[in-house]
C-alpha cells in the first residue's frame, strides 16, 4: 500500500544520497534540497524501475520532487497498469 511505497522510495533515496541505513528521509522535503542532482535523479529513477517494474519518465524526480510526491506517482502508476491476462487452461 501507500506506506510500503513511501518506505521503498525513502530507502532508495537514502541509498542514492549515501545516507546510512535506517536514516529517516523527510517525506515532504524537496529532494534537491537534500543534495539530489541530475545524475542522482537518474540513478534513483533507474533503481525505482528495477524495484517496481514500472516504466518511469526520466523527469520523474523533477516533476515529483519529494518522497511523498514520488510515492503518490508510483501508486497512480500501479493502479493504471492493466491486470495480467489469465493464463489459458
């Protein structure tokens, strides 16, 4: 659910920013204020693609600049994904 997505995004942000495991990332603080640059944004996007399997825009972190905004975008993307077709019997 929403809490799991917040946790996932927060963990990946902490990793990309080089923070120690378990360090709390403020959910509403802009990521650029925490030191996220364009290369880190691309790395973070790629990590989120790998973890979620979603196709994400390269501008993800600039269009959605906080952990909360990214999490909400991911939640919307998950809802918009078509359900897998049932396997034939």
